[in-house]
């Protein structure tokens, strides 16, 4: 920890509180200005954030991770679709061949209830 005494720490806390109050007062002065022409207050931090979002594509780098995530999601989607299709095919085969009972067909048709 720092070598500050209790009175110095209190003074630092008071200085920070005073700076915060000055900023708050300046913001309220801007916000409540009756002569403000637009409805927004210009905040440089928000402007920088929006500018960075607009130009993020220029600084995008292709890395193994940035390629693996979309490829993995596509492969997972294809795998899930193939499993669903395989399940439907086995269900239809058993229904057409007469191997499934009426109870099994009802269970397949109302999957949520069972």
C-alpha cells in the first residue's frame, strides 16, 4: 500500500470527490441548457467507439480461431441436420414396413408429450 497518512488519504478522497462533482455539474449544465440546438450531448468517448466500430473491418486479421469458429458452427449445423434426417428416415422406414406400433407412431408424432 502507499505510505500516505490518514489525513493525506482523506485529502485525496476529497480531491477526487470535488473533481467528480465538477464533472457532474458541467454535465448538468450541458444537459439542462435551454439554448441547446440538438437533442444529444456530444461525448467524445462515444464518438470514438462508433468510429472504431465503423472501421473495425479494416483491421480484421484472419487467424486460425477466427476461421475455426464459423467452420465449426457450420459443421455442427450440418451434423445436427444429418442426425435429424437420419431419425426421420428410420422412423419412416419402420412405419412403412409395419415394424412400429401405433403407440410408437403416436410417441414420434407428439415428441413433446413424452
